[in-house]
C-alpha cells in the first residue's frame, strides 16, 4: 500500500 | 465528520474559555501534549503537499493548540489550578517514544516523530480524564468539548474500514492507536450519554 495515500489523513 | 468533530471540539473549548473567562476544569498538561502532537506530526507541512484543505487544517490545529496554551498560561492563568493537574506526563512521553522507535514505516527521524505523535495523541487525554476523576464533576460545556474530541477519532474508524475495502489501504499504526484512543473515552461517554444528554449534571459516582 502507498503510505502517502494514508498520510492524507490528519 | 471526524475532522469536523475535531474542529468543533476546539471551537467549543475556546467558547468555554471566552464565555466563562476561565479555563477551570481543563488540563494544561493535556493541552500541552496536543501542541507536541501537532508539531511532531505536521512537520510534513514543509514537504508533503496533500491539498489546501489538509494544509489549512494542519495550520489551524497547530495555531489553535498553541493559542489555547497561551490563554491558559498567560491570559487566564489565575483560573488554572496546577494542584489538581498532577498526572505525570513522563509516563506517557517515554513509552510513546519507545513505541515510535519500534513501530514506524521507515526508521528515519521524521517517520519516528510521526509515529510518536500518533501514539501520544492516543493517550494525551489521560491527564484531562485523571483531573476529571479527581474533581468528580464537570461543567456541561467542558463535557461537550470532551465528547466532540472523543468522537473525532471514533469517527475515523468507519473511514479506515471504508478505505480498507475501497482503496485497499490500511495504516496499522493509526488504526491500533485510534482504537486505543477511542477506548479511553468509553467510560466518559457512558456518563455523558446517561447523564449530560439527559439534562443532568456530569457527576461521577463517589
């Protein structure tokens, strides 16, 4: 999984 | 919805401080931990652009948490009683740093700080809940603040499930810490729903 995708959360 | 709930909690907190000219019942230690949480997590403001929404929210959370600290430390200092805000934050900072060192997505400074901030956020409410337990009661407005703050991470849970099935993305660190964070509020929520929302005073059983 692309962790940057998850790190669009606050 | 989670983000809006978080935003609402801060607005409620500021409203409580302004209208009562007091930060009575609010833990300075918890508020200081939030400043540390936001500063260590949102360092990526400087290199990882997501969206205007994301950036604006990060700036707001940093600025508002520093502002609340200022209000408590200077403007309304006499209304804060350190003698009931006695939780030892060292017990939180040390373990969270260790968790950050063990569980991270890459062993580098910024990723360790990010993970540290996730764990620290999960437990940052403890000095506040400890204080609440000591006093045994709280103003209604303070309980609304805590309810919105507790609901915020709980509202992320359905979002994580959605993203697991929809985007095939899962962030185990955020999920585990988020479940812990939500779990810490269960006792509070029980009293909030059975008392405050029924029009009664927030009072813990003796």
